[in-house]
C-alpha cells in the first residue's frame, strides 16, 4: 500500500462558503468587534436548535466552562466532582476558581462518568455541591442515572457538551441537561467558528451575569465603572459569522460522521475489537470521533511512560501504539484516548473515586490480569480513529486494511 497523498485527518474544519458571506457582511458593515448581527443570529439559532432558553456567545468552550463554574459558586477549597476521562479543559476551569477536582471513574457503556462511582463519591464527600460531566466523543453519558444522584444530593450540574453538539438523549439535545452547559466551536469540533464557544442555560439571570462578566463587568455609568471582576470572553462578530455559516450543516456533518462510524464497525467486525459504544435505546450520539478498543486477549505488550510508548509486536495481536504508528506511517491521523485526569501529573494529588474503592493503580502499563481502573483500561486499550468527514470511502477502506494488518 502507498502512503495517502493527502493527509487523512482526525477531524478537520469543513467549510461551505456561507461562512465567507457572513464574515464579509461583518467586514463591509464594519461590525468587526464583539457586537453585531452574526452574534445575535448565532445565539438565536443555537437556542432554537438545542432547545435552551438562553445562550451567550463566548470566545471558547473553556471560557464558557469557566463562567459556568463561577455561576455554580465554586469557591477556593471547594471539592467538585468531575468526569475523569476527558479533555483537560473540562476540569481546568474548576481550578481557575480555586476549586479542587475529585475525579470520578468511567464506565464501559458510554465511556463517560460512572453513576456507581459518583454515588460512592457522594457517600465519601456528601458536602459536594457541583458535578462537571462530559459527553465524550459526542456520546451522551448516563444522564438519567447521574441526574437522579445529583438531585438526591442537591448538586448542580455543569454539562460539558463541547464534543456533543447535536447529540440527543431520549430525544432531547445535550446542552440542556446541565444547570449551566457549555458548547465549543473550536476548529476540530463537529461545527466550528475557527474558535468560540457558548454558555447555555434556562436561567435568565445567569445568562445576564455571563453577558456582563464576559465584557469586563462594566456597570451602567458614563465611565468605566466596576463592581465585579470582569473577563474579556465575548465572541467576535467575525467568528460568529463562521459559526452562522456552519450551523445549517450540523445535521449533514453528523450524518457523515455516523456513516464513518458504521463503516468502521462493519469493516473491523472480524477483528478482536469493539467500537466505542452508546446506549442504543436512549441516545443518538453525534459520532464526532470513531474510536475502538482492543479486546484484552488481543493486546500485545505495550508500556507507556509519561511521554513515550513502546510495544512488542506479536502475531494475531496489536495495541494502540502499534496502530497509531502504522496510521502515521501511511499519513493518517489517529490519536490515543484522552488520557484520564487522574493519570495526569498536574492532578496526581487529587482524589479519584472508582466504583470499587478509592484508589489509584500503581502502574499505568497494561498488565494482563491486573485490576486497574476503567479509565486507565480504556486509555491502555483504546484509540481514536481518523474521523474526518471529508475522508473518502476509498481512504477509509485503506485505513481499515492498515488496522487489519496490525493484527496479522
Ligand atoms: C474542545 C473541548 C473543550 C474546550 O473547548 P475550546 O473551545 O477549545 O476552549 C472542553 N471540553 C471538551 C471535552 C472539549 O473537547
């Protein structure tokens, strides 16, 4: 097989020309700042699509999560329960406010926060009042179970829907399950503004606070008057133009991503692997990234340090490191599973709660038969596959062949 002439990306921006129209409108009317028609339209359209009452367009998903943490009233020293297997931007905003993330282990059904571990965490820390959860790779988490536990303990939910725009749970869009929810328009997401994000809520007062905080917390006065700490977090009208042009294509992108997932599922069905799974009865992911996990018995030996990985090739077996190296050799971009937060050096001192106990495994290497936590296990055996919606069927067939070859 030859290398791909054009790199096959994990997930890259897909433009449709309308973006240029709205950017140009902003330029020609000179609304080049953080006020304008594109921002108003994008806020209106997202509320309409997602079904939330209020949305505030901000500079990123991370800034949206930060202001959500502020709204939730997290104070220095407060513990906050957080999804463990996620991108760091889910949990860093807790620390911006001085909070201390307590990581909750993952379950195998959706690769999201394990409700059993969450319940266990509330028994250990009944004072916790805020839970930050994510819908990883666009797959809705076990929302009903988690909501029931949060209601029981009177905890607020911050929902990180950065990867899951357009995904639904029991027919309801993600981004509506948190008291405060965040979405992202970063360049690799299902639709993009090149950057940008939004805070979503049904609480009018909360939305107004975020609007104010995000524009430097200016009071109504003839001069710059400040009673509260402010931020420069508002979305630009130019960025909003890109988002506005993308929005009509959200469903098309989801359909393309779903087709990619189904093709992988079919093409890889004879290998000792599983695709990332979801609750088929209750949820419809947006299939942002297709992922796979290798069966335990089909793992060759793989060892990872903090920054490097080695494996020993073995007939009939493979590992994420081998597959990722092979993909890279052919000019295709895969990626390891997002390394769980409890395994990150920056969070090594934070509590981590699993369904079986409060503890960390002593090694992050995959050792047959060792009982490691679920997040670590998915990180060891899983990987994200090239999931770009511009990938052709021929290109995807070749990627499937490359993966099959790893197991030869
Ligand atoms: C991308 C992402 C974010 C951050 O969004 P930005 O717009 O890049 O700041 C937060 N959480 C998750 C899960 C993400 O994937």
